[in-house]
C-alpha cells in the first residue's frame, strides 16, 4: 500500500469499492453508518458497506482532515458526495503485526 494509506482509502471511497476497502479491515470493525452502530466481523462490515454504496453511488470525495504523523494510528475525515446526498466519513487505521488495518469507520449525513 505504501505510505499514503489514507489517500488510497479515500480513492476507494470515491470509487465505491467496498471490496478494496474491506481488504484493510481488522478482524472486527467498529462500524457506524447513519444510525446503525455496532462492532462487526470484517465480512459483515464489507456487506453493510457494499449495501451503502449500492444505495448511495459515490460521485466525489474531498479530504477534510488527516492525522497521519503516527504510523501506528492514522485517522481521516472526508466528505463523500453521492447521488443521494453528502456524507461525512471518518476512518481510523492501526498498525497490527506490521500491517495497517482499518479498525473504525463512521458515515454520517453532512450537516448543512
């Protein structure tokens, strides 16, 4: 993946590519999509994310915030524009056994 995991994940969100995003999921993922908050297995989380993208086809992303000065923990917030509205997406990665894993993902409606 290289040094810019956060940027690569942003591109996957722009593409609506739940398979490529889920390749970085940890074995369990804290997932919050709109009002559904829970801890899911990586397989369950990929299905939920895929369903979200099917209902909200992405058009573009804009990086709002990045925290990437610590290789063991990185965090990003992006604005995801979709055919059905704009969403605030935040995600966090942690280093686990020398591999960065996506451990938390939140998708919320953008506040006007």
